[in-house]
C-alpha cells in the first residue's frame, strides 16, 4: 500500500514520544524540527528521505529500522 512506511514510521515515532512523556512541541525541539513538521511526520503526511529518517532516529538514539517495523499487536488482558 502506498505510503505505508511513512504511516508506520509516524506511528512508531509517536508511540516513542508518548512513551517518553514528551509533548509534540518538546519532541520536535529535541529533534530539531518545527512542531507542525513533526505533526506531519507522525500522521504519515511527510515523505521523509532515508537520510532524514536516520537523522531523526539518531537524535532519539533509536535504530532507524525500529521506526519502520510493524507495530506490535495490542496485549490481550489475562483471564
């Protein structure tokens, strides 16, 4: 599906940001981009170059491939 990697990257990036309890604005500042650009990345609207993806991953100390992996399925509650 077209744009699937962009969306996956954005979802994984957002999950990382939320896990770290960072606002989108603070996270964008950490990465060195504007908040509105970060919003576009998280929504999968920005067509990142591989170089940009690597730079973002390096800034947050994450393997770029981790940001491209399919999200883990939600955990099912124990019965």
